[in-house]
């Protein structure tokens, strides 16, 4: 099938990846260049039917198998025209662009037999929800390089309601699938799309490097159980920007493995930049760190974000047995509106994959800076709960103004926490009331990002 020249010119804008950049404040400041793919085919050329009823899994598999032959010829593009394209899970290949035209909707099948069952991730040791395997995600990449999933605001709809029912009724055989998952891949772009109704996570880069997620909308209804927007997991050099996410549970969650499995795998989540995002969470947090963080989480910059109509704003979660650390975090220039609890940090949060975890593997939460934050209609300012053997340390608060809607005496709650504050209203716990300017750790952290003049 031949495509109009104008369409080919449009498609040529959304193609191969090159990442260039000098020293930068964060990953999103690196210059992302997309080069044209020299080859492009339509999914219709492989017998796909966009009626929302015909199963097109084989068409997607055959198309991608064909396009794999162009990997050493500049790569290729799979074009999805307007229509409703029902499919089970399928795998991508390197040097590929999957392009969804405006009006194109990829629909996840509601028949679990159309979703393969795969082994658990090694850093988790089992499925997140059930022991054993897990359903493969709808769109998958394994050990790939240079992959783009983009479009003219096309849609990927997981039709997750059946999965939510199975989860709530405890009738799942395996842990639920995600919409998009990349494993051990690098130079990945996801942009200019809408994601709806994921069975569990929407976008899950795990063991990945150089991932750019830009200008996407993600939505699942408030009642969808433990649905999450974007989950960077044991991955590095990740940019998330210009996105709008509203989820049943967490909007963005950073993770890095579960207890002894994550400790053994030992791959941290690091060099993460999140900016200019609008986030809403019905039952979780708009931005969550953990609770599965046994590979460590560090070097995270969050800035220019709007968090609204949510149970929790920014939350750090961990527990005994996790080990590792959450450290070197800067969160700045935040607008909070209608949030039950603005900030939370707990070392008593999360379950275990089995009984083989080490209770003496204590997590470390250190060097966390929250500043330049305004909140309206906030019920609880913050709850910081460490453990005696490993208190929260160097929690630095500065230039924070929260409008509290409650007369409660528990606006701030702290235990086993050490830190400092300056220009914070309402006044935080005594544990956090020492002078911010006297804390060299806070300034050292800011200088390490090259942002002292701004922050």
C-alpha cells in the first residue's frame, strides 16, 4: 500500500535516535535528534483489520519480523493508520519506529490467552502480585537499541477493566501485564501518544539506559487498582517531561528491585530528570520513590511540576529488608493543589516477596532536598518516619509555603529524622527546624547538579 507524500514527510520527522549533549542540569536538557527512517510500511500491508474485533497479533508480529531485516539499512517504521487495532502482546525490534496516526488505537485483547506468560524479572524474584511468572506486556522490547514509539496523538488502550476485576476478585493466575515494557534496552523514545486503561503499569523501562518519555497523556480511572503511569526501574539516564498523568495509584514511581533479589541484581535507578509534568493520583502518590528500591535510587532532579487532587504528593517508601538507599534527590519548583498529604517518607512501608529477606538489610534515606514549593488546600504537610537503626538524614526543606485546610495538631509528624529548614510554613517538626543555611550537605548536593545559582 502506497502512502501519500505528505504523510511520508510527516513520518520522516519521527524516527531514529541520536543523543548529544554537554554537561547539563538534567537528562531532559540533552539534545535529542530524530533522523528519518529510510523504510516504512503500514500494518495493513500485513493483513491487519482495524475494526476493533479482528485479532491482529500475527500481523504485528509479521510486520516487525519483516522490518527487522532493515536494521542494518538505517532502520524502518511501522505505520498504524486510523482504526481500532485489536492485538495480543508482541515484541519490537531494534532501529524501529512504531508510529500511530491520529485516530489510530491499539487495543489490548481482553483474552488472557493472547498475553504470553514469562519468567519474573531477576531483580524481583517473582511476580509483583503473585508468586511465579507474569503476563508479558502488550508491547515489548528486549535487549534493543534505538526504538521509538510515537505518533500524532494516537492511542494505546489496554482495556484493563477485566484485569482490574480479576485482581479485585483474587482470580488472577499470574501478575498483571503492563502496556509498554523495555528490558535491557537503550536509546528509547516514547512520545506524542495517549495511554489508557493499563492492566497495571503503563510504561516500564527496566534495566534500561537513555530513555526519553515526552509529551504523552496517561489515564486510568480512580477505581483502577494499583495502576501506575511511568515506572523507571533499575534504569539510568531517563527523562520524563511535558506529560499529563492521572492514575488509580501512583503517577510516576521510581523502583530498583525487591529485597534480596534487588540487592543481588544490584542495578540502581540513577540520573533521572522529571520536569514540566501534571500529575494526579487517586490512591497512591503523584511521585513515589520505592517501595521496591533494593538496587538503590540516586541522582534525581524533579522540577517545574504540578501535582493536584491526590492522596499524596511526594513520597519516599522503604522498609527493613530492602537495603540500599534513596539519596541525592532534588525536588524544586512544585505547585501542589488539593493534596491530602504533601510530603511523606517512611521506612516502615512495603511487603516482602518471600521469607528469605534479610531483616538487617536496612535502607538509607539521605540528602533529600525539597524547596521552592507552594501548596493550596493541603490537609497534612508532612510525615517523616525513619527507624532507630537507620534514621532519615539530611532532609533539607527551603522556601515552602503550604495552605493547610485542617486545624489538626498533626500537620507535621516526625520520628527518627534529621534535617534542616528555612522559610517553611507552617513550621516543621523540631527535628527539621535547624538552619538550612548551616547545612553544608544541602548546598553540596545542589552544587553537584550545577544549580546553586538557581536553587
